[in-house]
């Protein structure tokens, strides 16, 4: 069964550094999402992406964050200058057209020191 | 963000019995509701969903009920199996975003 994949599984970085989290959505999906879960908190929506542009973003998704679909298979989340509070599990999700269910990847654990 | 709440952090049931997980919401703009199951170190796995225009959806051992007037949904698992032990999240959609509850840890004892 097709799955969303994410790399790396764990990323450790120093505060102020840039990180790029990568996702390969399911191949016939056209809607893409990033969510995050800070330890002990709820899963939170960050951004949705369709047709090469952002459809919706949350208050968390400020100028430090950006998303890109650099080719036909990858979907990336970039954090320009990481802060301690960016430490979280980041989940990518994707969805087929005309369906409602979002399918999630295994997550990337980001640790900012 | 209190728009979606799961008030029970944990639930323990015996194998073969029914598990009932509950979720309450406050936002009337939610048009679709989903349940996800999550194991440690994995992403949420989609289980079952329901549109806001329906009151019940069934898929095998899983049934979701929606009470719009009470802004309440529940997930019934029957019969419960030890492999069902996981954290269960309800999520509600408005626009393109999902808003999640806190999760309920279900433990099914053999």
C-alpha cells in the first residue's frame, strides 16, 4: 500500500541554523500538508499546499517557514533560522483530489539545541 | 486551542468488549470529522471518517457516530482486540486544515 515517506527520521540542529525537512507524498495525491506536534501537546496544522501554492497557513507558519515542491515527487518544509521552540515532531500529509482523508507520514523529529 | 477536545486521556477495556472513545467540538464550521490511530514513533494512521451531514458511518469493527446538536462524536470499536491498543485522535476539518484533539490512550487487555 502506498505511503507518505519522510526524511530524515531525526534531525538535530543548532539554534539559528536552517533545516529542510523532506517528504514524498503518495504518488496520485495533489494536496499536501505539514503539521507538527510539540512534546505533550496536540498535533497542530502548519500549512496546506495545492497547485504549487499555499492554500492555507496557520498563525505558527510565519516568515521563518517556507514550503516547496521542487520536483514531481518531493515536498519540503524549510525553517530558516531555527529556535528552541521549533523542537517538535513534524508530520507531512497528503490527500487525493475529491477525497477527504489526509494520510500522514511517520514524522521527522526535530531537536533544536 | 480548545476547539476539539478529548476529555479522557486513557481508556482500558477487556478484549472482546466494546471500546467507546469520545470527542467534543465547539466550531460549527467543521464539515468533516476523522479518527486516527497512532503508535509510538509513527505518524497518525487514518481509521474512519464522517461527513457533518451524516450521523453514522460504519467500517468493519469501527463505527463513528456524530451528534451535531451536541457537537459530539464517538468512535465505537467492537469487539476490541489487543492490537487496537494505541492513541486515538479525533480530528475536525474546516477549510483545508485538520484540528486535532489531545488523544486518548486505549489499552485492550487480553
